């Protein structure tokens, strides 16, 4: 949930305390979960769970679920899961599973109503968790059996050979946090807090003693778009006021603050100092077992134990891993504690974190024991600029070079719930731009890949759902997703309603992702190719053993003819006059030698790519 790009001072202090600068690199490389037991390259398919199976097409702005519809767990039937698997998916990230604040009325089921004054949208943000031990009632056909329906979805996903990932949101919870599903003996967040203090080590929240919370106001914003609701009165009862999720300390947050949430206290004092043991610097070289042992017997803040118990609860339910929202706003030491606890219970758990500050990448991987981080600020932002024609295609190598030592931990993506759709006018305006970008993103390194539902059929995110703006498929409201609905075809998931262009785009995505079975793609070294003739074409090799791939991608709306000059190293597994065959499209060319060395020429159509090898049988 990318809400800002600033880095709190308390987190910078964490880096100083643990010695985690860019130049302080561990002597040993931490092994990502996916390389421990098998040769594979993870592919994460992110679905926004309440939108995925929705067949309604009314798309009324600020519409209710009765007007606009809502998808359910049961919509992920065998046909849907088969279609997801066809994209090479290894892990399905079900976004918005946990029970978060929403405007709907479930009081008949003993669930308190949420106040729309502190809910974003009508369906609510999946990052304002109301109950960590329950699932969103919107997603169940039988609300009383909502946990059972999610368990069945876990089983179906596993039966199709894929693993289940859900969100953990450690930095903040909904203002109206009330857990109905908590196990016996578990206390709610804040239930035992001393609210007379702004800070206490074992308080779950920070407070503004003696002052009450005030709902933020703005002349540009109307709750529920101005639609009436009995609780929409500009008032929410919270005394004393709590700090807001993004760290705002005023009783009346700004309308742009994360006002629907309250910040969780991990033992970081208001002045940024720590109320817990520091992780020794040499632990960057130690495995999760050593990290787990380090924290045993230490007196830690109450919030640490609460989140450990939550994560282990979901592992017991069959969940295979977690995506951590805004992980960089929580101290590295906590992640060492939590992730080592998780790995002790499930060594192959999949742990993906949202971290945007490159200076913190290695700390969260090596000290925090994360498997994967978003490669957003470097790789994604550069690739987006290439797609928009702002920089030359070979600029991507500078971005990639910044994470060479941790590339297997850096997840690549072109779309997710925070980013604009490729086909939206504010990004590229044409889903075809995703073709060369997908080739480069998926094949350039050992990084895992994330796909967002609807991406492979050119969804443009143009629906005006209510809260927020178009270009990103709404995470706050009930809405239909038209291009995805065409593939869904009322639950058949056969793509019968797709256009020919959409069918071709999805087939292309499947072809690109199928290349992940090649050893050179999974674990090969990358070198830049010398490409002349067009700055819109980027080229690189991936080599492992005797397998070498030559990847060329055209980021242009026009055909481009280029010449590739090969170094002796890049020729190592080939001979002169070697015929090259394309594993992706229909290109072929021959390496020739001359006075200037070996080279080959190629013409690439608009948005076209070639994945060339000296053998046609993938060997």
C-alpha cells in the first residue's frame, strides 16, 4: 500500500543501529526461499479478491454491493484457478482477505457497524484491518461460515499446485479494531493500554492524552460521495485520540493522512529511540535459526507478540506466506523476530515486503530475514520511464546494477494495486507496451515476477468507482473490472468474451512466463548486449552452463532494425555462423564474423521481442 515515499527518522536510526548501509554487504548471501529446495522462479499472481469474481457491470460511482456486486471466495473455481496457473503462477496473493473496516451492515452476525467518516470508500481499504483473526464477510456466500469458505479456497488453490499468500499489515490497524474471531485468551489491540500516556513500551498504540479525535475535513471531499448514511455525521468517538497510521500525531489528521487507521507501537519511543534489544551487526550473516534463538528470553513490546501470534495462526490455517504492507515503517529488529518465528514453523514460508527505500533493502533482507522486496524505486520506475519514452531502453541496466548482489530477492512487477494500469492514459495508454516490458522484467534476472489480475488482458482501470481516481483499479469500492470480466465470462473463465487482441495478449503473457522453466532464466548470469541501430531496443544475455539466451526487446511503436555485436564471453557456447532460433516469437538470424568480430542483425516489429538460442528444442 504505497501511500508516501518519506522515510521516518526512527527507521533511519534502525539502519544506524544495525549497521545496514548500502556498502555494508554480508559476506554470505542469504538464500531466497525459492532456491532452497528446487530450481524454480516464483510467479506471484495478485488478485483483488472482492473484485475477481464480480460479474456485475453497473459500475455506479460509490455504488453499494447490491448495485455493483462483489466477488466471493467460491468464485475461484477450478476453471479460474486453472487459468491462473496457466500464467506460470506459483503463489496466489489473495489481497483483501482479512476482515477490514467497511460500510456494509453485518450487525445480524454480531459485527459492529463501521463509521463511514473513518472508512475510505464504501467497500473499505484492505489495509485498515478490523479483525486479524477473521476474514472479510463480503467475501462469503454464507457469512457465518466465512472462515470455512476461505479454508476451502486454500484447499482448492493447493490442489492446483499453487500456494496461498495473504496480507499482514503491521504498521497500522483500523480505528474501530474489534476482533470477534480471536482465540481464547487473546486481547484486542489497545485493550490493555495505559491511555494516560502518549507512549508506553507495552501499549499497542500511541496517544494524544486529554484530546479527542476529530474527523479530517476538506472542501473537495464528501464522505460516500455525499450519499446519506446514518453514521456519516463528521464525528467518530475516540478519546484520547490515537496517532494516525502514517505517524501523524495531531488529534485531527489531514485529509491526506491515513486517517482511517491508527499506528501500531513497536517500542519505538516518540523521540525515535528504541525500547528493545538491538540486533548485533554480525547477525546479517546468520540464518533464521540464530535469529530465533537471539530473541528468546528477551522482554519485548507487546505488539511484537501479538503479530507473531497472528502470523502463526494463519500458517496453522494453511496459508503459505505473507505480503507485508509498508514494512519499512516497522523496525528491522521486529522483522528478525517475526520472520524467524515463522520460518521455525514453516521453513518455506513465502515472505514478501513492501519497502521503497533502496538504502534499507539489504537491512530488511539480511537482518529482517525477508525473502523478497519490491524492486519499485529502481527497476519498475525505470522501466515505466522507458515505456513512456522518457529515457533510452538501455537505462534499465543502471537500475539493475544497483541490486546485483541481492537480485534474487527483488521482485519485479509492471502492475499491482498501488500502480497505474499499463493501458491507462496516464501510464502508456496501450496494453501492448506491456509486451516488451514483460519480457525484460521476467527474463532479465533471477528476480521473481508479480502479475496483477487483468494485466494479461489489458485492463485499463478507467472505472470511476468512488474514492480516489481512475487509472488504478479501485481497492476502496465495489466495482466491476471489464477486461477481466470478459476473460471471466460469467464464471467459465474461458476468455470467450475477449477480443482477438486480448486473446493474443494473454497468449503472449503465457508464452513469456513459460520461459521460466529454462535453467538460464532461473539461475543464469546476465550480461548486457551491445546493440546499435536504435535506442528503443534493449538486449542482454542469460547464460547458465551450456545454455545461452539472447534477449532483445523493442520499446517502440515502429519496427526497429538493430545490430548486436558479441563479445568473446558472449560467444563462449556458440560458434561463428551459428543459426539462432526464437523461443518466443518467429525471429531467426545467423551469427556472422567479420573484421570487427562476431555479430548478428535483427528486425523487431513494434513492441516485439526475441529470445534467441542456438537450439530450437530449449536445450
